[in-house]
């Protein structure tokens, strides 16, 4: 059995290599490039919707210095929702297509953006706030010119976490007629072409890693030079598994 499994595994890997090196796999209608475009489109819209909800809430709560319990409750609530169950509920309501997947994964993209935005503002040095207030800044200007620039690296880390999570989860769109790279995986499994399924999984992994690297570079660009050179710790994404966001004490 072990030898057979090894042969099958090697065969699937070889078939995946053949699939990925076939130009038609990439360029034909409904091929990898078309599915990648759909996958990235759904990811972009889902993260945009999540950011439209999470960023204003995080900025409001963070600037006001309260709302930590709301942030934690939101994170815990979304972690308790099974992604596939929510996807099928939305499909029953909206029908087959991309939108059920977009809305389902957008729900799960809210917590990392919300948590990091709230935490980023709460970790702003109180001395910077006091200096802005002493200069006569209004609360809105203080948020715009002092708090937000200093919180941007951590906010970017939250968006980065959300994007990677969404890219992986959007693969479920193939189960409800939404397309995307998950279609390569599901078609390969249903037709017992496991090399194709493996190739689809490898493509999703490559897209996740590529976006992770790109957004990590962007996060570094958004980090003020003084913070990069100084002894401060680099901001880390706040995991929705954390019991509470890590605010400075």
C-alpha cells in the first residue's frame, strides 16, 4: 500500500508538471489565466467591501479609545461561522455565481482589518497625541495628520492578512458556480485527474505567496523610516485567534 501510494503521489506530481507546462492550460478559454483573473477580481471586491466596513469602525473606535470589546466580539463571532455553511446560505439567497463567495469571504476579511486598525491607533505614542492637541489640532485633524500616519504600518498588516486569507478561501467559489482557481481543483478531483487538482492547489499557493511578498514590501514602504531604523518592534498582524487585540499599555 505504501509503495502504491508513493507511485500515485509521484504520478500526480508528474501530471501536475505536465498540466502546468501545457500552453493550452494557460491560454485556452476558461484556462488558468481566465480563472486567475476571476479569482483576483473576487479577492479585490471582497477585501474592498471588508475594508469599507472595518476601516471606518476601527478608526472610530481607535480614535475614541474605546470599542475593544466590540472588536473582540466581532472577531470571535466570525470565527464561529463555518465558511462553507455561510457560502451555501448566501447561495440559497442570491443564487449561483461569484457574489455569494465574495460576500462570504468578505465577512471573514473584516476581523483582521478591524483589529489591526483599532490596535494601530491605540499603539500611537500618547506623547504624539499630546503634542498635536497642544498645537491646537481638532480631533479630525489629529486623526488625519498624527494618528493615521503612525498607525498605517499596522493597518497595512491587517489588510495583508485579510488578502492572503481571502485568496485561499475564494477557491470555494467553484462549489457554487463562481469560477476562480478552485475550479481547477474541483474539476480535477471530480474527474479523478489528481495531477490537475494538485496543479490548481500549487497555483493558489503561489498566488498567496506572491501577494504576501508584494504586500509585505508595501507595508515596509508605508512604515516611516524612523520606525524602520529605530529600535521599535515591527508591527505584526493581529490574529483573530488572539483573545484581545494587543494594544500598548
